[in-house]
C-alpha cells in the first residue's frame, strides 16, 4: 500500500510540524490496519537529495493507491498542491482532510497572461474538492497527536483504505 500525502509547506512550519505528526500517526495506523508496512509519501522525507523533484512527484502519484489532501487556504494558494490534485483526479481515490478553515474551497490563480491555460486547469481541478466527502480535523488540529480523540480520528482515516 502506497499513499501520497499532499499538503502546503506553509501549514507545516518547523515550530509545530502538525501535518508531519498527523502523517506519521496515519502511516503507523495504516500499517496496522493493512497488517504490513505501508509507505506514505511525504516530500520532505521521501524525496532523495538530488532527485528531479517534479518527476519524482509524478512517479509517486502514478504509483500510489490514494492521495490524502490536507485542505487549507495555503493548499489552495499552492500551485504545486493543486497540480498534485490535478494529476490524481480521475485516476486515484482522493481522501481530503479539512485542516484549516477556508473562505472558499477552490484556488483562484489569475486566468490571464502566459500561464492562462494552466491556471484555468488548476482552478478547475481545485473545485473537485467541493464535491468530495472530507474528514474534518479543524477542531483536533491543535491537540497533541497522542490524545485518544486524535488517535481515533487517525484510525478511522486508515480504515478507509482497507
């Protein structure tokens, strides 16, 4: 089992690294649910030094069993995150986690200039998340990962991959 974890780096600042902790807890729980070691791709600890970043991202998405998307305003403002989502749409199961409240669940890259067509495609892809059932982590985000309620949340996420 291989899972790709998509998140905005801005949401995983070094002071808290909340998404890193959530991903690690999920990986452990998923391995327990599946009954064998599972790989959860997370860019900061999964891409080797010197690798061609975009090629590695594309390869990992192509080979994953599902994409976990950590929804936040920063996610919708990240071209890289929306590109990852765009690659997975229609090919992979997408598992959104609502991490931080958003005014709107879509990106709004400028649809003019030399990136017009790309931005139109990215904005369209981002709207896909509006149609998907997500798991709400907002009220748990500031709790320690070790708390029972957080661990129960993580276990339920992992059970969705059975």
